[in-house]
């Protein structure tokens, strides 16, 4: 990503709006670049672009106000030839092929670095008899593959958790197998062999010791290893496992006690209903909080571009802005912002942006009248400061120009469904659910779902 940012001139040392933008940018792991002068402008911009594309970095290109004022000679833009993918060393390819050939129950877990290599990984997995999973940020990469277990980690289905922890070989593809993806290591069996394939040497072994590290592009490595293997192997792809995935491969097939009642609609019931209601071509952007497992587990996404998790800095309140970016980037898909009430209230001003830009978007607010994550985390403590008074979030949405409903029970969605169809995809909707009673559990713990109640009221 290339971010263009104005900056104060170098000589404006006493400007009241001077900040050290380079330091700000590097403090969050991005790369600071700068247009230094009219003479270097072209080279500066090309350098920033190349870093963003070739190193897959977020680059902030600072544009000092005094330089912006100066005329620049438009010159020819130098052609930037794309790099060929970095191929792994032959020894590493042999070693990985050997481990796969020896494995009975291999599982591939693709992370952010595996996005874009879905086809190569599926091919290799078929030859290996491997099951497929992703970290949360790569959710959707293997959508619709009959051997896909979906997300590995806190959002994993019970079946996925069982099968991943039963693997005798776990290969992380562009995935550091961190504590979220591996449930603090609990998803890696004690005798499992662990491999990481990554372009970044620092990433290999970063979170846990690995038996083999392969330095190389994920897609190129998958292709090279594939050539070392014979035809399809059974491996973990047995008829029993196939039947298990067909039956219990998705969260919605897990039985649950529907807690819909006076307190509102069960968020699982709401999420399943939304999954049926919303068009398949969607981008789901999820804020942070206890609720986040519901949209992540129950809303299908078409591919790895269909899911945006905003956990980069563990901050709440970024989901709506992320959905706005997604709506602008992929106007062919419906943006769905899934927020908690805390994150929604923190970022509510961005509802105005959605309305002003006329973005098609559904904003779903899982409303438990509080910072539910804190309630679950600090069990038994005084929750006064993290409980909110009842807030009519639907009314807030309407104030900004949204159509809005509050769902208390599945039938409340009927009215919404009619309205949704009538307005097709050119309107923004705000759906509010509310969680009054918090049950124990939580997505950040392996134990599974949390019960909530949701209400929706139609204007
Ligand atoms: C900016 C920021 N402040 C505080 C936190 C700590 N925190 C993590 S989750 C959470 C609760 C979020 O509440 P809500 O959006 O309603 O979701 P819920 O947990 O209730 O489902 C808080 C306060 C944080 N991650 N980021
Ligand atoms: Mg909440």
C-alpha cells in the first residue's frame, strides 16, 4: 500500500503542525519515504512504489508542503520490471518433499504470505494428501475446497481443531504459526513435525521452533515441491475425514442452544441468518472485541480478498474504516462491517463517510451494551466502567442517513429482508443486535462460542 501524506517543509522547524512523521510511520512498521525535491520527485515516487510492490510493504510517501508548491518537469516514468518469485534452494525443496512423502496426516496452514498462492497450494495439497487451513488474515483462501478446514486458531471449528492437532506434519505457508493461529501451540501435536515456508528469514522460527525452514516464495515453493512428488496421495484425505468435513466443516453445522429470548437474538442465529441473507460476493470487515468470532465463523467469504481482520494493533474501532476502504477498493462486492457496540460507538463518525460517499454497505452491530471482551476477561470484577447505558444504535445510524433495524428475534429480519431486496445494493444498512446477558467463554479462548442476544427494530 502506498499512502500519500502531506508534511511540513524541512525548514518549518517551529511550525505548530510539525511532527516527526518518519518516526510515526516507522513506529508502526511501515516505511517512510519522501519527495525530497522537484528534481528527485520522479525517482522518489518510483522508489516508494517499488518498495511497496516488491517488498510488500506499506509505504508512506511524505509530501512536504514547500516541495509541493514547486514546478516539476514531467519526465518519462521509468519502467519497473516485476521480479520473478524467489525460488527456494534445491536442498530445502528435497527436504520438504521428503517430509511430505513420509507424513500420514499433513496439514497446510496458509497465512498472509500465502494469499495469492491458493492454486499452487491446492495442487500441492492434493499431491500430498494434506488438509488445508488458513490463519485468520488469509481466511477464504481455500473457500469451497472440500478439504478446507477454514480458519485455524481461536475461530477454528471443533472439527478443524481436532484434525489440525492430530496432524503429524504442519506446514506454515507464509504463516508464522503464532499464538492466535495455533492456540498458543495447542493445535500442534506433541510429535508433529513443523515446517515454515517464508520469504522473510526473520519470520522462520519466530514464534516456535521449526524442524525445517524454507526460504522462498510460497507459490514457487509449492510448485517446486510438487514436481518432487508423485501423483495424489491419500494422506489425511480419507473417506472418514471427507465425511467429517462435509458434515461438520462449518460452524453453522455445529449444534447449539439458541439463546434467543427476552434478552434478544442469539448472535449465532443472527449471524447464520445474515449469512443466508447477504449476497455471496461480499467483503467482511471485522472490528475487535468478544463478538468478532461470530462474523468470522458464520459469514462465508468468497476468497481471501473477502475478509479483513483489523487486529494489526489490537485496537477496537477500526472495523468501520476498514469496511469503507474495502467498499472503495471492491465496489463489485458488498462491504459488511461487523462491529461491537463499543467499537461502533468509538468510530460512529465514519457512518457519515459511508452515507456521504453513498457506499453500499451493511453495518452489523453486535450490541451487548458494553465492552464485552473486558467483561469476559475480568470475570468477577466490577464491570461498572465497561457497561454502557442502553443506546439506540439504529437511531444513530438513521441520523447519518442509514436505513436501520434492530433485531430482537429472527422474525425481525423478515421485514429487513423485504426492505433489503427492495433497495437492492445501493443503500447502506445498519443492523443492531444487543447482548444483554454475557455467558462465559469467548473466541480468544479455545472453549468456543459466547452467547449473546441481539435486538433489531425496524423504523
Ligand atoms: C482502542 C482500544 N481501546 C481498548 C481496547 C481494549 N478492548 C479490547 S476488546 C474491547 C471491547 C470492545 O467492545 P465491543 O466493541 O462492544 O465488542 P465486545 O467485546 O463487547 O463484543 C476493549 C475495550 C482496545 N483493544 N483498543
Ligand atoms: Mg460490546
